[in-house]
């Protein structure tokens, strides 16, 4: 399990995260939602050990994340950032293969992993293509395959996937594919945490949901329990209507265009 406790980060006197506590549980798809500037990406960088300038503690499988060596940490968690900038003309398969660079496997074992994740992400036919010639959405699928390859092999210990807005700028079919794949990864003793903006996708796929605003947790819990009009309005400072799909009972929102933006009081719900 990834445990974050009392996470606070300040930059030049500005509080980006205020006493945040959060869990990422193996087998559970956890989402973090909130408006721009809420501190979501900052939180993900702390959880993935990409920064150390914060107060509080983060542990992965009972060990402080700061104590892991790079190679050790890479076997436990894989990270998909918002943007990945590459300047060299690697092939698609070479990009995905980067996910196995710290594996202590035979070539045939790694090849099996690569074949599996490339088939899952439906990019096998692109394996010899120049990554730089792909569209943004296609590149995102390749990067997801790389992330999956890093933790896909079933192990006796839990692994984790951390994603920062993985479906931004993707069409609805690509969004469904990516969320379906990371949901499937949960079945392999993998915990998933995703920073998301599309609340309707969150309602469909996430098991657990944290609402974050101005560096504070506004509400958290099982998605269907916290996906309420009050929590959403208090988080995003806009009026919405929440409905339920009659076939699946899955909640979804539609913004209320008849009402204007407002600023609710900041009521937090930290662990």
C-alpha cells in the first residue's frame, strides 16, 4: 500500500498542499479530482518520489519512499506524466521496452511482457514505426504500454501505477480504452492512482475518489458515496446536477448553465 500522511508543501510561502493524507490500495482504482491549481500534480510528484521538498511521510509497502534506490522503486511503481517529450526517433517497441529496463528477466520473458501490453493497448501493428511520427493520442497509448510493461509481471508484492491526467486530449474511444486497461491492471495486485478531470469517467471506473481544492481534501471515500452534488460544487465552485444512468445506476453530472460560478467555504475532510 502507498500511504501518504501529513503531506504539506509550500513554495515561496504559498501552501500547495495542506496536511494531505491519502491511501493507494492494491487492487483499487483511486482517482483524485479537482480544479486547476488544486495541487493534484504536485501530490502525484510527491507520491512518485519525484520531489523531496515536503513535510510528512510517504511509504510504499511499508518503507519510506525516500529510502528506495531508483532501480528498486522502478519495480514498485510506474508513472505516466501529463507530457512526455522525446527528441530521438525511437521505434514504438523500443519505447515500450524502456519499461522493462530494470527487470531481471530473460529476453524471452521480457518479450512476452512487451507482446502482452502492446496487444492490450492495440499498438502491435505500430511496433516498427517512428514514435515521433505518431499523433498525441497515439503517443499516449505507447506511453501507457511502457508504464504497464514496467509493473505488468505478476509478483508476490503489490505494485502501483500513478497517472497524471492520462486521457487529456484523447477522444472518447481512447479514454475508454485507457481507463479500462488501468482498471484491468488492478486485477494483478496493482494499485492505481489517477489525476483526472472528467468526472463522468471517474464515476464509471474509479473505486475510490478524493476531491481536492486549494491543496485541501474536500471529501473522500467510495466513488458512488462521495460523488454528490454538494461535494462536486464545493470542489469546483460551480453548480451541477447529478443524475443516475437508469441501466447501470452510475452517476453522472451535467453543469447547470442557468447558475453562475460561486465561492463556497473551504471545509476540509483530511484523514
